[in-house]
């Protein structure tokens, strides 16, 4: 709102209405206030108190609650899960799958290509799909 509009609004109000407006503004300000925290009290609320004690020789004695929060080693235990069959499919029919049978595996053998290593000169075979470029290396020379 511009200053002209506010000025006209204030001039049009009666003294009783002005008092009510002031009281309403003051009450709304009091209700909506958020308590301001100084830095010290803010830090106290953010960081939990640790129960550790620093001695004169700078050794630290920690309380039990601090030790419980540390990482613990995971140990293997006996598996206690049992299959009760509660999640099985109601419509499952094993005879249907027996009739269908297994899928035949008809993929051919991998096609290999005989290459010569450009570092040591040794001949080796490699999958033809993996050959790229002119300067191929054998497994022994790859790490060099």
C-alpha cells in the first residue's frame, strides 16, 4: 500500500476507531511474536549434552550413554526366518509349468578373433565384439 492510501485511511477514521486499530495491532503483534534466542541458548538447545568429563591431565571419561551411541560391530547370527507360505500366489498351478517345459538354450558359441599384441608380439584370441582399434594388447600387457 502506498503512503497516500494509508494517510487517507487514517484521516477517515474516528478517534475510537483509531484506538481500536492501535489495540488490534498491538495484540496481534504480541500473539505472533516468536521468542528470540540469544546465541548461547540457541547452541544449548541444538547440541545435546554429552556426559563426558575432562580431567586435569586432559584425559576424557565418557558416560555410558555416549558409549552406546558409537558404532558397534555386526556379528553374524543364525537365520530365524521360516517359510510359512503366507505370500504364495493363490492361482499358481505347478502342472501348467510342467506342461510348458523349459526354454531351449540356443545361443551359439562366442566368436573369437586371433590377434597379435602390439607390445610384446604374442598372439592371443579375443571376443570379436570386444575388438576395437588397431593397437590391441594381450591380458599380460594391459597392465603395463
